[in-house]
C-alpha cells in the first residue's frame, strides 16, 4: 500500500493516515498476514500468525475475555447502535507495506554505520518499553536505556502493544486477538501496572485503540467499534469504571488527543466529507471543525503546553506536518524549503514542547528528524539509509529512542537529540520495535 493510500469509510471518505514504514522481517521471524494499527499516533505491525507463549512464562493476564463489567451510559441523543457496514473492516491506517527489495538493497549496497554498543552504567533515566517478537507473538518488553534489566512484561495468547504511560506509573496496552481460520480480529485496552500485572479496562471488540489519557488521571478517550464503525468513547478512571460514547457519525471518528488541562479533545472526523481536525469538550459537547483545507487531515497532537495542535495533512499533495492553535488559527507548516522528502509523519512532541521529532520519507528510506517549533531549520539525526520509525523522547528531552533496520532487522536504538551518540540497545534475530520511553517511576524495580 502506498504512502498516502488508506482504506475508505462507508461514504468513501479516506481514513486519516500516518507515515509508518513497515518493518523488514529478521531471520527466524515467521511470514504471516499483518495489519498495521495506529496507537496514540504511532504505527505498529502485528502478524496474523499462530501464537505461542514462552515456556514457563508467568501468566499475569486476567481471565480470558476478562474486562470487569463496564456500564455504557448513553449521552443525550445517543442513537441506536449502528451495525458495521457489510464486509467493511474498520479503517486501520496502513502504510508502506514492505518497500520493494528494501532488505536486499540494504544488504547489498549499504554499509552499516558504526554503532556504539550499549554503554553500561551510562545512567540515563527512565525505562524503555517496546514490542518484541523474540518469543513468537508480539509482546511487551522493558529495559533500561543502556540495555540492562531486560524483562518481558506480557505473556499468554494474543499480541500486546504499548500505547502510552498510565498516570502515576505503568502503561496502557492494546491487546489484539486474531484467529487465522476465520480472520476474526478483536482488540482490548488493558492496564499494565507498576508491578507488571495486566488488568483489562474494556471488553473486547473489533476496535479498541488510539487511547489518549487525561494527564490528571481522571479519564481516558479511545476509538471504539463495539456499536459503530468507529467512534470515540470516554472511560472514567475515577470511581465506577463506566464508558460513555462521545461521538456518533457513520463515517467514523479517530485519533483522539486530550489537551494537557484535560478540558478539550482534538480528533479526526469525516462527518463533513474529507477527514478534518475537530475539537470538542472532553465530555463530548460542542464539537467544532478546525481545518477546512481540501484533502485529508489526521493525527492531531496537543503540545505539552496545550497552546498548539500539530497534525498531518496531504493538502499539498503529500503528507506534511502542520501547526495551529486549538481555535484553528495561525495555521502553518512545521518545515520549510525542499528537504527532498515525499512525506513527513509520526509527530512526537518533546517534553518541553519546543521541538518535534518526526520521520521523513524520501521515497526509498526513512530517517529521524527534529524541528524547532518556532520555525527554525529542521535537522536530520540519522543518515537516511535505512527504515526507521517510532521516535520516542526521553523524559529529559535530551535523547530519542527509535526502531531501525539498519543492521538487517528492526532493533531499538537511541540517539542524542543533537544527533550524537547513536547506540543500538537491542540485538536479537527477531524484530524489536515501537519503543516508548517512560519515567523512572513507571515500574517497580
């Protein structure tokens, strides 16, 4: 699938997109059908292969279908459940399936740059969590930024993907079950706590993804497909764990981003034709359209201060990163000039909000870039001779983690925010990808 291609919704409007180069498989990784899910602004690949748990792995997951009873309260005017369109799968945003001959070309023509080994005792803060396929099915693994204290955090059947930090410690997880025989696909949101115990948050459905949490820990907004094609739901995290539907549109609502003060939610909707950016109150009231350009806008992300929304748009013919205020004013491109790229994507704000890390695609390979938000010059941090994806800032904003296949298969790397000190963190024949960099208090020792 091409870089700008995406499945269409019931009315034909193209679903929102993100730049997400597909991983190149490493030795020993089984070939199987894959889908690419967007989890809180970053894409991931998951295989439809038979699952196998590691021998002797502890079983931490709660009972099979196991979410606690969750009441779904109706909002004013909540319509009857809308059946999914016949034969229509929810618009999972897919991009850049294996670039033609990419792995072979890398092996033949690209001399791998020198990468420093993990530096013992470097003392960088926080935890890196990522998806690893070293035991078969995708599972969550954690390690220190130097590559020490590596530990598998999820086990059992199905696939697990890290979405975002849980307020006060732990992680929000997207769990996926797939049956290769009937091609069924079920998703569930889970909480992985500081001790590594996994608790389901919502029941399984064909669509439970893209969570965005209130920084104060009061609620979580996510895409759900239990009653419609794709709508936004609010899960209360304080008191009774009730879930309330916030939107009801046949063409779908996607990519929620909660503002830092917890008051607003930016999201994507095709209710008016093209996929556009909207903002509503966090309780679902007063949805307001914020973009009006032709083409599709997607992946809105509030800045840490809440005064800017970054988003992707193909209004100029290919996807570029744009900025605007929450009111839809002062809209502008993040980058300027000709950087030799066919697309930009994977928006990742720095902790202080003064920079954005992103992935640039030159039509053949991808590279990690950083741009100052004030309009300064973009800086490419990696050499652009590999497939690189999923940037994640360190809690201090001094380093970035990312996944790269520069040595043949996807591994986790880190680099200083100025482009110095490239370090490979993982080294395994199976793929390691989709890193998240969490603070020190995310997990118990």
